[in-house]
C-alpha cells in the first residue's frame, strides 16, 4: 500500500503562503499530476512530501504511516528533478547503481537490478559512458533509471522533462506513461505544462497561489471546470470568457453582451438567479463557437481581428462591440473571413459554462 494522503498541508515562508491548506489523496498505482502556473506552490508541496521542506501545518501519510517526523531517506520515495543531478565523473552504470550502493545491496543483486533498469529505459548500450557523452534525453533516462532501480513506494517528479526539446519531450512523455504502467508505480508529477498534465495524469490537481482549485480526471477538469481559473488555465486556445448582464427575453434567461443576447443553460440561469447575480461570465471553448450567416438569431456580432492558420485548423479572433475578444476554432477547410470583416458568432449553448464574476465559482 503506497498511496499518499495530505491533510491540511500548509507552508508559510514569512508572509508568503506557498501552500495553503491542501488536502488530497494520491491513490496506490496512480499517476497524479500537480499542475499550475509558476510560483503556485507545486515544488514546495512535492518537497514537503519528500521531507525536504518542513510543513507549517498539516499531516502527510505514506501508506498508513504518518511521515511528518520521518527523515527523507526513510520515506521510501525516489525523486526526479528537472536538473538530472547525475555525477559527472561516474559512468552511467555507477550513476544508476548509486542508490543501491548507499543502501548496501549485495554486488550480484546490484548488477541484476541495474541491468533491469537499464533495459527498461533503453540504456543498456550506454552503461559505460559518462553523462557528458549522452544527449539530454538519454541523461534524463539515466536519472529515471536511478530512481526506478530501487523500487521505491512512490516517485516524486518535478518537471523532469522541461529541459528536453518539444519532440523528445513528447516521446519521453509516452515512455514515462508506459513505465508507470509496467511498474504499477505511484507517481506525483509536477508540471506547469497542461498538455503533459492532460496526457499523462490519471487525475490532475490544479493549484493557484497555493490553493487546490480542482482535482479530477483530465476530462472532468476540461468538461466541468470548477471555477474561472481552471476554465482559463486548461485548454489551448483558452476558453472564451465574456462578461454580460443577465436578462429575460420572452421568458427565456439570456446573457446580454452589447446589443446581442445569448440564451443561458437552464441550470446556470437558475443558480445565477438564486445568488441574485446581475452579471455573469459566460465561458465557451473555441471549438464550441461557430461562424454563422447573417440573420442567425442568438449570435454575437464581432469584427475579425486576426486569423491564425495552424495547418490542421485555424483560430479566428473576433472583437465584440464592447471590446471583449472571442476565439473561434475551425477546420482549415473552412473559408477564413478577411481581417476587419464583420461576422456573426453562434455559441453552442449546451456546451457553455457560467461563472460568478466576483468569486469565479462555477454556476449550475
Ligand atoms: N525558500 C523559500 N523562501 C521564501 N519563499 C519561497 C521559498 N521557496 C519558495 N518560495 C515561494 O513560495 C511560492 C511557491 O514556490 P514554488 O517553488 O513551490 O512554486 P512552483 O509552483 O514550483 O513554481 P515553478 O513552476 O516556477 O517551479 C513562491 O511564491 C515562491 O517565491
Ligand atoms: Mg517548481
């Protein structure tokens, strides 16, 4: 049993609250991603799990053992950092073997475990080289092999792929997912890259300014963001979020944006009414906005600012009458409207999200 449970974990550095009352459970054999912008407290949280940083308050359990007062070396965790931290004067073999030596594992067994870890990470042919004779991706794999070799209860990884170029990063991402599956490892993985989080994580914990915003599967946080922060953080291009006044038109709740009105999903309208809100933020992903012909009711009028061509798709950025921007994502087979032309944008209401403009909380 190697799940990890955090209860009320808090870290203050003087007046800065780096981690604010975080409670969550990492399940046994789970790859849980900690995601959030720079400075949100990801590394601090990971370092507290590792025992490298003292907590201001809270409790951490690994398996069924409270580890608050357990030394880092006795927590049975392996950490992998962004900097590979390999010993430059040692061969790849010696680097991988190092944690076994310091645990006084007998020689024969060491050789066996090193061979196995090297095989797993495709390093067998490089065992006699020095780190300086390897590529960045190979060095990263040595760091992973060194973590894997001693089969810890769980792995803690802090942006381990961020020194790699985009292509190698994507390839290593897939290798890591495979490795996790093969080892049935429990992994806490820190990143600020949402693509990494969405593709690798069984679940994703999103942090902002030290506070846990949402914890769910990648699909859950994408489909039902708990608040405006998560809505804007997950998804590329980001979700459109436009502010408007709540009104009723012929008995139907609408959000009035400039001269246009967009019908509201019933549950959100009811929640907004119950909270007595006069304004709301309407959230709609770029793939749920469509350029429609003139005269379509319930659409927004916009002026095309720019069209970005990405080859497989295009992003049309329009500016509404009141200055707010809305991005449309559409297939590259569709005609791109010319810059400065006027377009009508229809929102697929069944996919719209509504948020409280003051608290940012999801409505309905
Ligand atoms: N030793 C320290 N002393 C004072 N403040 C610190 C210390 N370590 C971290 N902080 C502050 O705590 C907050 C969280 O830092 P942390 O390194 O955990 O962020 P992060 O999410 O890992 O960011 P990044 O993505 O840039 O690595 C930041 O505001 C940071 O300035
Ligand atoms: Mg960090």
